[in-house]
């Protein structure tokens, strides 16, 4: 099982022996990262529409983060006809949005992987450490 360098939370939230979701009902961020602002916005819109379907689950955002210019960027999800490892971009602009999910459920997390997304965005789940300006209700 791969773990993130800064966190003890595993990347895949399933237990390999039982294939059941091990997920605590804490808040987390969904960070949407891409090279086109329209695709990032549409990905956030579809994620928020999916999250609003669930009763008891609340979400805040999307909040646009600062746009960065990167020297290079490798989009693994985008497939080129002659490349097997994705698309390598130079001098790319990186658009990022973040959504805060409050009080998630196991069923919502199971269905989250089935949400259709554009191929040129990366989606990452980060645990809630108050690192972005989106805050939980108190």
C-alpha cells in the first residue's frame, strides 16, 4: 500500500484483505488540478453536483487557488497515440480548485470514483488540516 510522504493516511482507502472501505467521517479536501480552466471548472461542477445528492454531506467551494506556471507537467491520465506514459507538457499553466467535503459517508466515497471527469484533470484527496481558506462550520 502506498502512503503519502507527509501523511499517514493511505492513498487507497480500501483494506486489501477485505476490500472494504476504511474511511473515517472526517472532513477532507478534493483538489482538482488541470491545464485548462474550463475543464477544471466543469470537473468541480460535476463533483459538487454529485456531493449535493447525498443527505448529510455538506461541501464548500470550489475555491480557485493561485494559477502557477510550471516548467513541465506530466498528465498521466491524458493518453497520446504514440506515448504510453501520458502527455508531457512544457510551460504549462496549472489551474487548481479546491472543494471542502464535510461529514462524508462510506457510500459517497465508494461512488466518488464513478463520477465522470475530463481526461486532462488530476484529482487528489487531502486530509483537512485547515491549509486552505475553506473552513468547516463551527
